[in-house]
């Protein structure tokens, strides 16, 4: 029995997507495709279609969908060939469509791994060492030989320069709370390792940045602050005692004395921590009742 001739009987724009159409063949749904293909292949009502031709249109539609998906991904952030390929695989596109899209993207420079590497290195070298940069680029699917070649172009002095900047910033934070030279050295060293710097750079940077005298100065500063704090407490005790003697003449309740004396000392600008210490010495009662 001779197969019935296939012809387009209706072309209908999809309700939920104005960029796609449903094509009906012999009054039955045949396939859907991108609106763009309707004009490219001159689809009109009554046009005869062979099975191979329909398959070609469907393949072309898969390519268009795959291409549009890739372009949307690149719009958000620049990607490597490997990253784009993996994204498209995850979205379920066929290998043939993906390969065509990758060729298209490379042809029109939408993806260029060498350009990506250069840009990535120039940005990250300011905050990361070569080790971490290399690791991250390999994760993005860049060939190891290409990565090594590009990283060789980065002068060692450039890496050290940015490592010193990072180290100084971190060191200024550490030395405020840490007075042990060895601990500062270790903590700063571990920090630089996590940023991807090798041992040679590590040693050079640490020797340039860390000053043993800073630790000694911090010890002296801490002692001076402690002495100042002790002096403040002594003065606070004297003021609190005088005020306590006045308040206790008219108040019998320890709770009310505590509150009044505490408020008075707060207004004088003393820290709440020191006030609590002094009040506990002067007033014998359970503070939880206040």
C-alpha cells in the first residue's frame, strides 16, 4: 500500500512560548520547532514534506535550542569549552547538537580557552598563588599543558608582590591578638598556603613581613592596657564606694542600691564589665534578682 503523501496543514504559535510553533501534518501534530526555522525553510500551508526532511528540521531545531541555551549561559559569565559542554550535557542535549554548537561558539569567538586563561590569571594573580590558579583552571577543563605554559609567563616577582600585599593585610590582623612569634608565623604561613603559594615564596614573604619586634611591642602594649585597666578599676572603686555610702543612707534594698549605683557609674562612662566587678565587691546579693 502506497504511503500517504505528507503535507503541512497548519502552523500554530505555541501559547506559552511565542518563539516556537507547532507544525501539523495531514491534520495531525507533526513536530514543534523554533519560529526562526519557519522562515529559513519557508514553511507554508500545503508544503510537501518527506520523512528525511522532517528529521533534518528536528535536528536543526535541536541545534537552535542547544545554541540558545549555550549563549544564555555565556551571557551570565564567560566559560571554557569544557564547562559549556558539561552544561549542555546536563540539560539533555544530544552529542551531535552539542558538537555543532561548540564549533559555532569557537568559530565566532564566544568561547576561547586561551583567552579565558589569560583573563583568569590576570584577575586571580592579585589574590592567589600559581598553585591555586592552576588547580582551579584544571577543574574548568583546561588542558594542563596550556595552563602550565600560560603560568610560566607570570614573572615570579609579580606573584611575590601580590603575596606580600595579602600577607601584610593578614599580618596586621593577627598581631593584634597573637603575641607568640611562632604562632603568628605558622598562622600566616597556613593562610598563604591556602591561597596557593609555594614553599619558596612562602618563606621569602614571611621573612619580609613578620617582625619579631612587633610581637614584643604587642606584649608591652597588652601589659600597658592591663595596667591602665587596673588603674581604672581602682579609681572606679573609690568613686563607687563614695556613692554607695550616700545611697545606702536612704536605701535598704540591695537590689535598688545595685541599680542606682550601677546607673550612676554608667553615666560616668565606665565599662559595664568593670562596673559589675566593683558592684560585686560592694554589694553582697544575688545579681540574678536585678
